[in-house]
């Protein structure tokens, strides 16, 4: 890989990690806002956001340099927290989908 394509790849990864951190912050804040309405639901959504936030942080070069992480460890942590966010999101959708009562007629 040439230095030009390596720097292009790093730029895309940096943009994706910054976007993951931003979305993770927003989802975590939204989850914390929901805690007074539903403690379990709010904390679940906050956990999804926190997982996404950590995935983005471990994908960034700044955090990897500060924590002295090897590239393989950096990738494993980022992918692991990303997969945790996806699993939590799918589980949240499945649990909430099962609790919706079908066929209720409004009076």
C-alpha cells in the first residue's frame, strides 16, 4: 500500500470514528433523558450509545496512541464494541416488538 492510499484510508477511518463518537454521544444523551420515563429502556438505549461511543473512540488514532494500543488490539476493541452496540440494538427492538399488544381497539 502506498503512502497516498494509506493516508486516504486513515482519513476515512478517522471520519467514521468521529461520526461514531458523535452518534454515540447523542444516543447516550437520549437514553439518559428517557430514564425518568422508563429506567430499563433509558439505560438500555444509553448502553447502546456508550458501546457505539467506545467503538468510535478505539477506532481513532488519538486514543490508540494515548493508550499505546497495537493496531490489532485497536481493531478488535473497535469491532467488539461495535458488535455489542448492534446486539444491544437488535435485542432492544426484539424485546420492544414482543411487548407491543396487537389488536387493541380504541374506544
